[in-house]
C-alpha cells in the first residue's frame, strides 16, 4: 500500500507509541519450534545452544574483526585469540558456523554440548549481546542430563527469559527512536514544502485567472484572452538573472503552459470546494 506524506505522519506517530525495538533477526530464532517434524526436546535444546554460540561468534567477528589487537582491551584480545583457537579445534567451525538454521542432528548432540562447554568466556568488556548469549548458553548446557519433562519445562522458561531480554536497550542494535525522529522530521518538512507550494500555486492560479478575466472583459475570445494573460503573467514573474535576484527571489512560478494551467486548475478547484462547503 502506497502512503502519502500525511498518512506517513500518522503511521510514524502510531509506531512510536508501540515502542518498537530493532533486534538482530538471528536473536529471534535461537530457540527452534518444537512442532517441527522430527524435533525432540533434546534436539531443541542442543539446537538452541548451537544457535546461541553461532550468534555470539557472528557478533564477535562483526564487531572486532576490523580492529587491530592493539586497539582492543587486553581481555577482549585474549578472548578473540581463544575463540579463534576454539574454532580450529575438531569440527567446531562446521558445527557452529555452518547451516545454523537447521536442527542439530541426533548424532551431533553430544559434540555440540562438548564443544559448547569449552567455548571461551567473553570478558565483561565485550558487548552485552555476546555476554548474554554466552550466559544463556551456560544455562542450556545444564539441561544436558535432565529428563524430557524437566528439560521441556526449563527450555520453555529459558526461551521466555531470552526473548524478554531482547527488549533491553543493551540487546538492541541501536535505539529505534532515532530513525523515527529523522523520519518524522523528513515527513514534517515534506508536508511544509507541500503546504508552501500549494499556497504559492493558489496565489499564481488566482493571478492567472484574474488576468484571463480582464481580457475576457475587454472583449477578447477565451483563447486570445488566455494567451494574452499568460504573456502578461510571464512578464510579471521574470526568471532571476543577477546574483541578487537569485539570492532574494523566494519562489518563481513555472512559465510553461502545463505549469500555468496547473495553477489555474488548483485555484478554480479551491474556489469550487469553498462553495460546496
């Protein structure tokens, strides 16, 4: 659906009232749906562990890979070195950076748990999202030896806790209020421009209408009256030539026939609307 500027203004106001949050899509799909064919509670728990660490690894690469070790806090540099070493061990890179949206296969559950237990602990200096993913992963690792009933209960509880945490400011990509603020300013300026140009067009339309009427009153036919009115209108609004004119002339109407007919139409429609009201 195409929205005009006024509708965008209303939509943005309504959206801000809903307190929207900008979140990494991967963070929303950490916990798999239990109604997926072939999904068991143990597979779901292992898949959530794998997805959390995939998320943490992606964030670590995204936020720190373009920085030299000298630019990083010492503990963060050590964490990244340990993470690199961890990815080289066994098949960790394939397990955690591969097709992470697919469920973990049953025969890989043990490998996921063993590798996740050795994942290097992110330091406090790391961004909050990495730390939160690692802490949630530690809680899921504790479900490894629980029976299905207890695992399901804990899995549901941890899933709710994780999704609730995503609305915290530290877990957001950036405050969404800023883009909304910029968008609202843009729409407001656009509407002001529309109002300004509409007002000017009505003034020019009235002037052109009055000039046509003047020549009609002098006995000229409609076509000749329009031609003479257009010529006089153009003479009244010459295009700026000097630097002073270019700087001080706020608005100059178009001189083309379509432009002038548009002004005239807008003026006459405004008059018709006033009479109907």
